C-alpha cells in the first residue's frame, strides 16, 4: 500500500523538477506570448541596436544624441521618431520608405544639407504632423514635404528663398518657425496657409512685410530684420491677431500708416529698437507696448486715449519708453486717468 501511495505522488511532480529546472522557460514556453511586451514589440521589424524602443511605448524610437552619421533602419510600426542631436548628413529616398506611419519626426541638430535630402524622401508619409529640421545646413525647403503637417520648424538654417510650391496645399499647418535664416523675400508663399496661427520669420534679411499673410494668425514675429515700412491696412485683415513683434528693424514714423496699430484685439505690440520719433496711436484694448530704444521726443497722451472718462480709458498694463529722448517729467499729469491700469511705465 505504501508503494502505491509513493507512485501516485510522484506522478503529480512536474517534469521540470525531474529534469534540469530552467527558470526562463516562461519566456519561450507555450504561454510566452503573454510576456512578449516585456521584450519589445518587433512588429514591422527589429529595433536597431543603436536606438531604444521602449516596450511600454513600442511606437516610439529614440535615437537622439547617439553620434549617428546615417539614418537607421526604421520599423514600420514607429510613429514617433527621435533623431535629433546627431551628425546625420543625408536622408536618401529609401531612408523613410518603411516609415509610412510616422506622425512625429525630429531631425533637428544634425548636418543635413538641401542636396543631401532625396526628392522622394518624404513622399510616403501620409500622416506626418510634426517635422523638426532646425539647426541644420539647409539652403532651401526639402522637396515634397507632407501636406499633412501641422507643426514645421525649419529655423536656424541657411534658407534664402521660399517659393509658393514649398508650402502650397499645407491646409493643416498651424505653426511655422522660419526664423534665423537668410530669407530676403517671402513673396506670396504664405498665402495658402489657411490654418496658420503662429508665424516666426524673425532674424532674416527681410526688407518688407510678406504679402498676403494668413488671416487667422494669432502670433506674428518679425523682429531682427530690415523692415522700414508697413503696408496700408497692415492689420485690417486679421481677426485673431494678438501678439506682434517688429523690434530691431528700421521703422520710421513715415513708414507707419495712420492708425496702423489702432485695432481691437491686439494684446502685445513690440516696436522697440527702431527709429520712431513719435508714439504711434494704439487701441485702448492693447495691454503691453514696448517702445524702448527709439528716438521718441514727446509723450503724446492722445496716442493712448482720444477721450478719457469713467468708461473710456486705456487697458495698457506695461509701457516701456526707456532709451528714448524723454524723461519722467515729460509725462502729463493727467496721464493717470488714461493709463489707470498701467502698473509698469519705464522711461
């Protein structure tokens, strides 16, 4: 009877205890698929050795700051690709053929030139929304950029010209950073950007305001150029514009049309470091006005308030006039009624 009991108990002991026990058998056993996510998703190809593809976020591939000089192989599952801060010199036509699902592509801080990007390199990406190409050596826009882009950053390059074909059809583009380039004239290249809300074209070589600016702009930055005048009706077509910076240009009183800035909706206006001799009239709804480092000789209260009473006064909170040819003694004594909300007036 005892012998029979021993036989029955031995039948309940797993074979792994009778043979050599392998503690990692669960990785490749019958139920190993339950733990595959811990090893990384390999759908669409293996993650390159020089990059990281987190198991918890398999649609992202991190290759930033790895000293790469060439494009890595990209698994087709990847939607978010980080290649910034490397030394990549080229994007051949074949580099992104497998990356048709990309939504974000970060390639800023590399050594790309316009001639090193294939004409068809970006053609296969039908869902790309964010493309960062700043801090490279581009002299022109890459060919055939996806028309699905919402955020394009191509600043800090050497771009000299932007054509209508470069941006035509980008109906979803809301952010365009083009600052710190060598653009001399934008012509009407921005006209088709129907959804654009932020445009930064500062630090270029512009001598005039671009034609046909998108009407839905919310922020417009044009500082550090050589603009000496503004077109008639400059702000008349904008219904949502709130922030304008035209500092560090060559603007004079003669180059600013009458009441150019006397428009409702404007929150911040920066005209510092120009050649103005008078304070231009502004809307009573303006909250922040920067006029420092001009050649202003008189404090004209009428520039802020045409009528002053209990309900009519300026909403201005910040006013900078330092670095001009006036002093605090030049401010009229009744300015407190008009500028009753101004808690920071620098002269």
